C-alpha cells in the first residue's frame, strides 16, 4: 500500500470522486468503441483465417476503417452544431451509437465465408461512418474536459478501459463464437457497445471552456482552413501518420500469426486478450509515471533502445508449434507492451496537439491522420507476414525505433509552436474583454 501511495503522489493521481467520475465516464465511452474495432481488426480476421482466407487478402478488412480517414470532412459540422439542452457532443454520439449498434447487429445475417466477405465488409463500412462521427464528438468531449495536468491520467484511463474492452471482445467473443456461433457473437458485441456508452448518455455535459465561448461570440468558428494554416500542422501530420504505422502493424495479424503456429480460435482469444490487455495496462501505467514525472523525452529514449531487444522472443516464437500458452503470452507481451507505451505517450501528446477552440475538428483530423497510418500498416502487415513472420517482427521493431527517434528529434520545436499557437488563440478572448472594459459607461 505504501508503494501505491507513493506512486500516486509521484504521478499526481487525484483521490477525489469528482475527477474519477469524469475519468470513468470517458473511459467507458472509449471502451464501448473497442468492441467494434477489436471485432473488425482482430477477431474477424482470425475467424476468416480459420476459414482459409489468404493473408494477401487481409487488406480487405482495412476498408472498414476508411471512414475514419475522412471524418475530418464533417468534423467542423460536429464541432459547430449541437443541442445545448441535450449537450453539444451528446447530440451526436447518442444517435450515432444507436444507429451503429443496429448495423453492427445486422452482420449476424451473414455467416463468415469467402462468399459473404464483401457483404460483411460493406456493413462494417456503414457502421464505421456512424462510429467515426461518434468518435469525433467523444474526442471533442475529451479534449474540452481535460486540463493539461490531467492528460497523462486521462489518456491512461482511456487505455485501461480500452484494454478491458479488448480482453472482453477478444477472449469473451472468441468463446461465444466457438460455443454459440456467429449470430450470437455479433448480437452480443452490438449490445456491449450500447451498454458501455450509456454512462456517457446519462452524465451531464459540461459547458464549453470560457475562452472558447468568448472566441465563438466574436465569430470565430472551427474550420479545416484554420488547422491547415498553422505552423505546427506541418510537424503534427507526419508525426501522427508514422505513429499510426508503428501502433497499427501488429494488432490486425496477431490472431492470424497464432493460428498459423497451431492454436485454435478459443486459444487465440485467450492469448490475445492476455497479451494485448496486459500490455495496454502495463504500458499505460508506465506512461503515467514516466510522462507525468519526467516528461515525454525519457519515454522516447527508452523505446529507441528497448524495441530491438524486446522483439527477440517474438522472433523465436515464429519457429515454434503451439507452445504452452504462458510461453506465447510472455513472448508477445513484451514487444506489445512497448507498443502500448508508445501508443499511450502518443495519446497524451495528441490531447495537446488539438486546440480547445476547435477540439472536435482538430482531434478528428489528428486521429484520421493516425488512422491512415494504422490502416496502411495493417494492409502492409499481411504482405510482409506472408514472406516471413520473423521478418514481420523485425520490421515492426525497426519501424518503432525510427519513429521514436524521429519524434524525439522534433519534440522541443513542435511544442514551442503549439504553445505559441495556444497563446495567440487565447488572446482573442482577452482582447475582447479589454475592448469591453475600455468602453465608456
């Protein structure tokens, strides 16, 4: 207990109920989103691999993520409009969640096979348009409601809940699929998505930050052009794209890899749940301590040196045939834990990349950029793995090292630009107050 207390104090972790209530609602909304994403990116490819789908065709699953690439097109609409009575963000994510659950459940009508794969992919694309819009609203809600000192904990809580969602979706739904079949699996996954969004439906949405309200009253509105004209954008875009490459390469093919070395779908569900869930928890916890106490740079330096060593057990595993599950978990959890650390560090930084004056627009563009990288990595992963699983793990580690080192090299300059941008935008509200105060009474 003393260790936990010291860790909480060192990481500035709050102990009051109000903060944890906010963190929990945010976490549950993001956990809700992990059910469709885990279903599409991991469980669905695993099931189709069991059915004999070639690795070279795995790019098809990436099509369902295309709406996330382009959600920035309608993000300013989400940012500008919404019912104050219902909640500006809730006005969007409540109907989008309900619609996505209906489409998601309709997948139950098509048993997975090469003959039905296109029907399933099309339905997943429709679902993704709805969940991409839902995520724009949730992301804006997140940026507006976390102060800078809350970002490490808020990002970690988000990843904790996403880890729980991953474990539930992968292990739980894999068992349901083996025991009860495809239709029950799709319906349960849809229901879980709705259940875990419910706290977000109920919690009262806080008002816009005061500085943002002043800027809106002056006539400044969220726009894509404003984001495009910023000096920091030219650094943020390539950083987020390459970060998406590093984070998105392993998840889509982990199930196929485990199938190829001899495990069943249920065993794959257990292994992926333990490794991905455990790695996310470990990476998020480490990120809280490192980033909150020392900053981002120590994390990046550690990752540059750790990835080449951490990938060696996974390379060894590629030559084995269904070893005991604990061995597989240990071999995979180490490199995935480092990916999780990189992922959480990115999440913390991305909250600062987005301006609170157009939170949903900025975060949507940033997320879409990262998604493009993730989708590109997912599409390329199958082709690399088809050559050699050992080569795949080596490429994954090398990519992570290059990206971490590149991020480290521009970190100071990027944050200088972001702080200058924030100062300019906040000054608009201050200037309005100064003009009002100077008027004769």
